[in-house]
C-alpha cells in the first residue's frame, strides 16, 4: 500500500451488499463529480438486487420490475459489480479495507425475530424469512425442509400483520394459474400447486388500527381468484380505532378495507384467509410437530400495547409461519449493537469514535424499517458524509485497489457484470421453455454453471 495519496487515481470505495441500499449508495457515489470515485459493489451471492430479487414477493410483478431501474447503476462506468464474494469469509473486513480507500456496509438485516414462546422449535414452525427465501429462489433456501412442511399443511397460521405476513398468506392462497406468470423457480410452482392448504389464519397481537400492512397489500387479498378473505366484525368495534382513524388516513383506509371483508363466509372450493386481531400466540401445541396455536385474547391499552385478558382458545395449525420482524447479523470485524451498526450520520463508530473510511447504510444502519425507496435518502446521507470526509482530506486514495486479482490468486471466483448477464440470459431462456418471461435459478452451482457456459461459448 502506498504511503501517500495518488491524485491520479480515483477514490476506490467498496460497497458491501448489492441490494437496494448498496445500489443507491453506489449510484450516489458514481453520479457526482465533486470527488473522482470508483465503486466496487460487492455481494456474497452471484446475483445483485438483494431483497428486490429475494424479498419482494414474485407475484408483485410491478414492484420486482424495480430491478430494471437498479440495473442502470450496474451499467455505470464507475461501478463494478463483484458477486460471489463473502466479506468476512472469502476476504476479511481488514483485508478489504487494506485494498480500498473506504467501505460502505449495506448488507441488510436478513435474520428473523423469534416469538419467544413454548413450542416454537417444533417441526412445523417456520420463520417467514425461510419461506420467502424458498419461494423467491434464494440460493440459501432449505428447499427440502420447506417442501416437506408444505406437503401436509392444510391449516396455516401466520403470526404478524405486516406486509411480509400478507405476502406469505397471499402466495400460499394463490392459484397455480395466478402464479404462472411469475419468475418463481419451477420446483416452487410445483410445491405450491401440490400443497393442500385450505385455511390460512393471520394473527395480530393488537387491533386492526395498529396493523402495519399497507392498504394496497390488504386490498390485494380481495382479488385472489381462489380465496375468500374473512374478518370477524367484532374485531372492528373498538371505539379507540375510530379515534386513531380520524388522526391517520392510513389507519382509516385499512379499517375501511377490513370492513369490506367483515361478515364474509367461507366459500366452498376456495382457500379461506382469516385476518384475526387481538390474538396473541402464547404457545405452539404438538409433540412431534405443530398441531395448533394457543391464542390469548388481548386488548390495547392507552400506550398501544397488547394486554392479555386471560381468554384462551386454540387455532388448528399444521404449519406456523412467524413474521414478526428482521434483525441484523454481525459481520466479523464490524461492531454491532442491538442489530445495527453504531454510526454517526453513516460514519461507523468504533468505541464511540468515527472509524476512518468506514460507513454504513440501509437496514444494518437504521434497522428494518421503511420501504425500498427509503434506502435512497438513507444512502445519500451516508454518501454525503463520505464525500465530506474526502473534501476535508481525511479520506484520500491510498489503498491498493487490485483486490480482485488477489482474491482470484487465493482461489476465489468473483462474478462480474458480464457473468451476471450470463445468469440473467440463462434465466430468461429457462423461462421461455415453459412459456414464462423468466424462471429464477435457485441453485448456486447452477448459477455459476451458467457463468462457465457463457465463458466457454465466448472462448469457443
């Protein structure tokens, strides 16, 4: 590493995580002209886009089309996509910092939160993150486990009333014809078509006014071809909900949508999707696997907290999916406090002091809040701090930026943009064999095989 700055070389910044937060950070860095910057957009997977590819439900076609917008950033001459490289395993944080001038950590918060109740470890209890990984085709998905559980799941309970909970319920309730236009892997379409799901119950610990799902997600349930949405009218009678609705248009719209479902009766031949509120899971029942969820009736106190009434009942369940939030995982060599990296306006803090050349953005910075677009503002704040440090002279080109060659020399197999294009083309071609726009390739070895095949064809 040189001892002095090289004014002829741009500042090289590694962005760890090629999801929305990372891509927005790369865009903010590459699209400004005040400081010459070259960006390495690094991801542990061979594919970019993070939660846009592996988090947004595949039946949300318009939302998933966002990756076409994000792809423009990958094409920028100042941005280099480097996939299939896991920082902390293939290359340590310290090693990466030795090769580049600054690092922006944007690797998200992909861990799931637990319910903390008895029986949660029984077979048949599943985190929403595991089910979402399966139906989006994530390379780390436990395909065999999920498909084994779904094969006997007539009664499904989803715990949580956020958008992910509704995604899970909606995907499980959709007909095969509705799912065919998606880019789901074929084994996922086959597994969902074979699953014997008849009843889905979505449990919310508090009332409908406290639910965090969007009205759009809620109303979408009413347009499913083979499902009936059920809401108990008694869940909509809390006088406090009316006061909240008067203050918050979002609450008012949600309550109006729920009122449209109130009083529906199960329709023969359809999957029933019951939205149940004031229902706190206290125990998962079963011996060898889950058979039901013991639920306590709640009320909502003046502070908006769920308070148990002692009134208990049991909801039958062959499969329980918990969707109660995400949490960040530690990256070896990076501080983590309460699921996020401590920071000051995006500058990573080590022992309370800003660490030179280290920054953070996205969920691992602020926690799992907001929508995809929230990451744009968040990334801009972090990049503004980085550029201010560069302008102040505390950050300058000093690193040895030939880290790709060093990684290959030690046996690494980085996937660059041309390689990702080969994967992209292979998925489109695979979809065409079944009359679909695209079929996601879920297996990591098959993703890399597509890269090798394209390289061999070029050499030939």
